[in-house]
C-alpha cells in the first residue's frame, strides 16, 4: 500500500485543525480577563471567569443536576439492558429480531419528537416538568447506546466457557452470576460511560422537559447563549471540555475509544 | 426453560411500551385534534393540521430549507470523511489513534459547546471573520453568523465524525490483500481506489450518508444558535408551536411528518443496501 503523499498530509492537518478550532476558540476565550466576549493577549489571561462560574450557584446547580441525571439514568438503562442483551445473545426465541430492533428503536426517533411526545405524555399523567420525567425520558434516549455496546460484548463471549462450567456441575444461574456478569463488566462500564455522555450532553429533548428549578447544564447554556452571552459560558464549556478530555483518555486506556465509538472488536 | 429469555427481556420491553410507545401514540392522536386560542385543544378528529402544514407556503419554505441544508451537509460530510478515512487507512497505528482521538473526541462534548465555538470563530470579531480583511479581500470583517453557510459549516463539524465512524467500521473489515493484489497487477492507485476500495467501502459510506442526513433534518441546537430566527428549520418550528404559540396539535403534526420522512429514508436505505450489498453483509 502506498504512503500518504504531501497533498494528503496537508488535507489531514487542515481537517484536524477544522475539528479542533471551535473547541480551542472556546478554551482560549474562557481564559479572557475582559468583561465581555473577546480574547485576551497571552500575558493578560486570567482565571477570572472560572472563578465566577465556580461561584455561580445557577451554573453549579445545573452541573450537579446534569451529573445526577446522567448517573441515575445510565445506571437504570444498564440494569434494563444487561438481562435483555444476555437473552438476545444467548437464547433463541420467537420474535427475537423484532425485540432487538424494538429496543434499539429510540435511535431512529428524532430528539425533538421525543421531547414533545414526553411533554404531552407527562402532562397527561401529571409529572410534567419533574425530575422523574426527565429521568424516564433520558433512560429511553440512552438505552440503545448501552444496549449496542453490551450486546457486542455478550456476542463476543466464548460459549465454551459456559459449557465447561455446565460439565463441571454448575447451573445456568451460577454461570450468569459467576462467569457471564464478570466477563461483561468492561462492556457494562463502557456502556454506562457512553450513555452517561449522551445524557449529559443532551439538549433538544430536555429543553421541553426541564423544570425551571432543576435546569440541566446544556439547557442552561443554550438559554444563556440566547439571552445573556458572557465569557462565563465559555468557562463552563472549558470545564466540560477538560472533563471530556479526561474521560476520553480513561475510555481510550481501558477500552479503546475506537472500540467504544466505532464498535470494532 | 422456554420462559427465561422472555423474563430477561420483559423489564426493558415493558418500560419501552409504557414510556416510549404510549407517548408517541398520544402525540399521533393529538396531531389529529383541533386547536383554538380561546378553547385550547379540542377533541375532534380531522386531517386539518396536516392539510395546513402541507398547503401553507410558510411551512413549505421551511421544509425545503431544511431539506437543502441536510443534502449539503450530508454531501460535504461524506466527501470529507471518505478522503480522511483513506488517509487514516494508510497511516501507522500510532498516528492513526492520535488522529482518531482528535476527530472523535468532539463527539464527547455537547453540541451546544461546539456550536458556541463556531459562534465565536465566525462572529463579528471572530478570527475567521477577519481573514478576508487580512487577505485584503474586504474592508470589513465578514461574519457568517445568521447565514446559511455558517449553519452548514457548523453542522458539518458536528456531524462529520459520524460519517467517519461509519466508513471506518467498514474499513476494519477490509481485506488488505485485495488492494495489494490490484496494485501488484499494475492497476494505478487511482484505479484501485475507484474500482476496488470505494466499492468495498460503499456500505459504510451509505450508512454515513443516512445517519448524517437524518440527524440534519431533525437538528435543533446548531441551526437555532447559528442560523437564528430568520433561517428557521423544521425542528425550530416544532419548538415554537409547543413553547411559544402553544398550538400543540399543529406542532405534533409537523413532528409526525418529520418522523415519517425519517423512517422513509431509513427504509429505502435498508432496502437498497440489502439488495445491492448482500454479499458484503454475509
């Protein structure tokens, strides 16, 4: 196979620059010492807006809400997904393919449609604009992401291990608890992480469901970009970006980012 | 023993039936109801909302704008992703994984943050807006905020990782020896690319097109922040009907049309790829 030529290298560098530029702009802007949206020169950079954002009750509340929401809904999504994935990968039963596509179907429904459908449904059953509603909506939204990853891991398990345990006198229940679940753990953790990220970043659906007392971070940021744009938003974005970078290295070190995002085995 | 798999899937399936199927059904039913500012949502049943959406030139313009925007975004993403994926394919493992971190990393950051980044770059005082001045092409900075081009650029940035993921997924199944065979038989590298590599990558390329297109026609945050009120897209109209005008039934009917367009795209994609690329999937 031929190597990349000069033209390809230039394209590649420009493409990486294109991908990085907006994030770099946000991070640079977040270190400004000015009181409005403008870059500072290198020697005038300050942590002024980080200080402000960490002392802003509204932003810290929003950050906490998003973290709590993400943690609760990804945990429940994984609890629902693990047994379903074991059934789909290890058993043959009537309607298996249909159930498989049904459980992945939220991926095909636009977030904006989910948002209005939940708004209508929750106001019918009396939990509109509540944290409970937000959790339920997020579980539906992120379950397919958890399912896809966990399913791939269950499929990759060696069936001979089960047979070995059976021949040594174990039963199906013991196999699940002592063998399958421990082997699935990396898959479950990466499924949890990817669902957490999906939940943490979600705007379009949540905008219809967020109670004004418990506003999520992306909704808070969206509202402020619209109405009250200050470098504080770039500072909280900076926090999110640094968090994402840390998470990216964790995922890459333990599971491989390619594996989690592309689904390569 | 036969019951075990059903017991295992039932919590997830029940959860979906209660919290996914019923909200969507209720919304579908609501889209047939009427609405007036004085009495709110009425219980009658008609196709009036759909007739209004499909006949009004206001909505027609917005659907057309959304469609053209999505075609442009899907085309650009696909071209960029094919070129970049081929470059990555030839790279050593080390550089490839670093590049992938940079390309896929932004997926972990909220669309709101990435869009904000572009708003900074292409705003009045933005770095990119001042390039025409530096090149002496213009006296004034050229801001792409609130323009269609600005929306397209930002959407391409947001969605191009999905095209790359789709193409890379097919690429990982690629057989290097076929490419080498073609080259050793004195085929030029362009001929090899056109006749050997691209056809093998076609399932990935097409699934990338479909993912990007369906995500574009339903996008909300990026068009709302970069495009603003003057360049409304379908998702923004639904948002307005629900949270500003409060004509929920009309908003629901637009949402249903959007979901139908989405499903039609997915259906034709599946049908086409399964027919044409059956061998690749086996």
